[in-house]
């Protein structure tokens, strides 16, 4: 299981998804009724962001253990990508509330999740293709 490269990619995607809960993705000022306030945005800043971030990490980690069913692994990889897109949309909605700000250095964790998921899906697809070609030879 751990000798497969897609397992490492899925593990990294899960870890990065969980790290977005704790580390800052965006910092800036928001407008409140008596002025402006310095605010940080993490995965735990909003309930829906928290749920989607945990869901993305769990799906990525659960997918690791389904190595005997590659077609299900690919489907769950795409589910994790859809959850990531949902979390990106939720982050976008939260960032619109800021009057000014910038992405934090630790936002790299957030942007590495889809890269790892795509590389994992690609590796799973290559494995599936290899197994099918070997079955044809038998």
C-alpha cells in the first residue's frame, strides 16, 4: 500500500487539508460598525469551511485504504476535488468580506491540496490501466 506513489499523494492531500484548519490562509481588515478590525481567515473561521476542510481530508485519507478497488479510488478522488472546489468557493465568499488583505505564506497548504489530488488520481489511473493490460495478456 505505501509503496504506491498515489498513496503518498493522497496522504499529503489529507494532511494539507487538515493543516488549512489550523494555519492562516488570508489576513486583512474587515469593516465593523465602529471602524476596521484585523482578521485572519482559517478553515476553522467558518463552520462550513471547517466541515468541508475536514471532509476533504477524510475522503483523501479513506481513499488510501481502498487500494484494491481502483475505480472507487478514482471516484473518491474526484469527490475530494469537488469538496476542494466547494471550499475554494467558500473561501472566496469569506475573502469578499475583507476590505484589504493578502494571502498568508501558509496558504500554500490550501493550494497544494488539488495538486496532490490530481497527481494521486493520475497515479491510480495509470495503475488501473497497467492491471487491465496485464489481464489482457493472460
